[in-house]
C-alpha cells in the first residue's frame, strides 16, 4: 500500500508550523496565567491557615484547637503532595508549534480534571474531619445523636454549600471532558494520537 505522501507532508508541516493560531496561543497563555494565580492563591491559603490556626492553638492551649491545628497541617501537606503530583511536568508548551500548544492544552485539561477529582476527595475528607471535631465538642455539652447533629440548621448551610460546590464541579467536569475530547480529536486528525 502506497502511503499518502501529500497527507504525510501536510502532517509534518503542520507539526513543525511555527505560526501558532492566535486563539490557541491566547488560550495557552490564559492557562499559564491561571496556573500561576492558582499557585499564588495556594501559597496564600497555606500561609494564612498554616500560621493562623497553629497560632490560635498556641494562644488558647485548648485540646480541640491543638487537634484542629494538627489536622489542618496534615490536610495542607496532603493537598500540596496531591497538587504537586497532578501538576508535575511541563509548565509551558515544549515548542512554539501548533502541535506543542495543542498538546499543552490537552495536558492542562487532564490536570484540571484530575484536580477536580482530587479536590472532591480532599473536600470530603476535610469536611468529615471538621464535622467530626464539631460533633465531639457538641456532644460533650449536650448528648446528641449523629443524625440529629448533622441535621442541625447550622449544618444545613454546610450541606447547601457542599451541594453548590458539587454542582459547579460537575458542570466544570463535563465542560472540561467535552473540551478534552475536542482537543484530542483535532490532534488525532493530524495524526498525533
């Protein structure tokens, strides 16, 4: 079978093309800016909670505050480990070619999807930790059943916020999956996948 030399020539030219379409370039630049803002926000949250919560525990010397401070630091460390595992690798396109920019966009979509999944798991773990600590404190004052505690009006706000966060995450997940499929089909049509 004779290879289609014209198609193969087009693929090589497209892969080595140095003029990246403007919309793709803007998209990748936006992804890089978003990643940098996310890193700065993560550092700010780490400093704020990583210093503030232990400082409160040091000042109050209350066992609940000390346990909370330890839990916050375990959660911070776990979050950083997960985040660094998800984001390892390229932080910008490998080359100034259309193919490299598309591959970077695909990597970015995959990272965002992994981040949503990891964030959901970490959220559930931390929410269980916080609710567990609050339940122990509340049950010391007045004996209360777990279900009665979880149905308190103050906890209903937590459930409402959790549902809203879950809905936004599900919407973003679906949007990113569609975007990833579109990017992969473009790259596949050029013979890169």
